[in-house]
């Protein structure tokens, strides 16, 4: 296989869970192919440079292999080489605490906590 559509390749390389999400990201301009904004039907060949922007990271890769079949994560890693990866680890905004935001890992709110949350959100 010499070439494949960019949406199929992104799905096969496990950057997106479904092909529909890959198509949406490509249409929204979240994917760049060799410095240009491609359509989902644009073909990817070996050696192409991709920049992918996701909610949790920005990644620049070089295509090493071409496939349109989705397989295991280990085999998907062989499809590309990561040039640059920038993780986007954001902390929650300060105003989230006012609407009952709970830190991860603190468990479910107790009955008392739920009362306090509802007083904060429904009091006028």
C-alpha cells in the first residue's frame, strides 16, 4: 500500500477513536499535512509531516508506514515517529470551586456535600 486517506490513517494510527472524529478534526483544521490544512480525503504517503492538535496535546509526527487497518497500539506506534509532543495539562479554573468542583480521587460527594453544592448553585 503506497497511499491512504488521511482520515483512515489517523484512525489506524490510533490518534482518534473513530474515523468520524478524525474527519471532524481534519475539517476543523486540527490536523496539518506538510504545513497545509488538508481535506479528509487527502492522501498520506511515507515521509509526510503531520501536526495534530488534540485537547490534551499537540504532536508533530513523521509518517513511517502506511495502512488503513486499525490494529493493536504496539503496531500503531510503528506507523509514525514522534518529532515533538507538547502535553497540555491544565488545572481547573478557580471559579469551578464555586459550582461544586471536587478534586479527582476524593470520592463521591456525601449527602452533606450534596446539600452544600445545591445551596451554592440554587440560592439566589
